[in-house]
């Protein structure tokens, strides 16, 4: 390289990729009260009270309710957090 010459900067191509979406699903049980489920939904998710109530009722009446869709790592974190509150939540790919 010639003295004083500078090497041209190369800018790597930026690849933007989105993480695949995962569904976070609340399952009904016969153990927890509506109040506990709603309180936990409000504590752990961005859901507002009317949405938390609706999701709780849906899970009670149909067996499960879609809480939200997020990326896999966050979905798995939700599963662990809900388990610590004795609630059953699963995650699955949103295909």
C-alpha cells in the first residue's frame, strides 16, 4: 500500500431479518381463580384489563386463548413466567 494512501472503507451489507413469530397461549385449568389469572395477565403482559378479562373468559369457555404473538425467546420467557405463577401457558410457531 502506498504511504499516505487510505484503504477504501467497505460497508458490509446490512441484513435485516425478522424473527419468526410465536403464539403465546393461555390454557384453562380448574385450579386458579379468575382474579388470579387476570391479575397475572396484567402483571406479565402488555394487555389492558378489558383484554385480560376477555382472554381469561375465552380460555375458561373454550379451553385456551391466544394472549399475544412475539418472537420465540420472549414467548419462552412468558411460558416460564406464567409457570412461576402456577398458570399454564404454551408457545408455538405462528404459521
